[in-house]
């Protein structure tokens, strides 16, 4: 069942990106120059580079985690074992650190403010919403896995936590694909 839901969710994400691209084909604006004051540019550029690296690491780890999780277990209908499991577990830590760094660096520009249209240029409501979905569900996927390792939960509860991890991870993957699409579409990091 999870395999079919995964295929449907990924297909809907792809269709939504294509429909959005077609619907907004004439609306793309040229990216303007940097409107920041020159005295803050050196520190800001360093922070922007750090943010870009963390964002790329987060997106890449989500894609590899999605690949190992879906191909290794989701579509096969069996437990994740062997090298795919090692890659999945190893990248889980990288994902957690990258998620924390991106959440700290991007939280301010992703706030929903009353009366403000979009905070940072090119950072619209869709990207903000997907950012918070990734942050919240990424945390849920990480915590559900960590809770499975505690001796507090029985077998039934561990299976529920695994389902939270699976579906949370799937939603993080689809939200990340949408966020990466909107980021490239806007032409800004």
C-alpha cells in the first residue's frame, strides 16, 4: 500500500510542478541585482554561501534518503536491509544536522508576517509553506526513528512510529521536490 501511495504522491508532485511551470511561464521576472547595503555585503555573502551549502546538503540528503527508503523498502514491500540501510541511517544524521542549520538560517525570511507580501524577494508564500512543512515533518521523521530506539515502546508502538517515519519522510521528499522546483524557478537561493 505504501508503494502505491508513494507513486501517487511523487506523480502528483511532478504534475503540480509541470502545471505550475506552464501556468506561470510568462510571469518569470528577471533577477535583479543585490539591493543590500555595501557595508554588510561581505558578511552577508559568507552567510549566503553557508546557507547555500546547507540547503544543497539538505536537498541531496533528502533525495538519497528518499531513494534508499522507497527503492529499498517502499516499492519492494520488505524491510530495509544491507547497504541501503547503512546509507539510509548514515545520511539520517547528515539530514538532521542540515535540517537544523537550514531551519536556523532560513526561519527569519520564512516567517509569515501580517501585512507583508513575501519577506525576502523571490521567497513567496509557496516556498515559505514548503519550508515549514519540511522543517516540521523532517523533525517528526527524525524523532519517530529515535523514539523507536528507546526501550519504552512495545512492538505495536514501534510499528506505528515506523509508519510515522515512512509517511513523514514521503511528505518531506515531496515537499523538498516542490521547494527545490520553486527555488530554481524563482532564480534565487
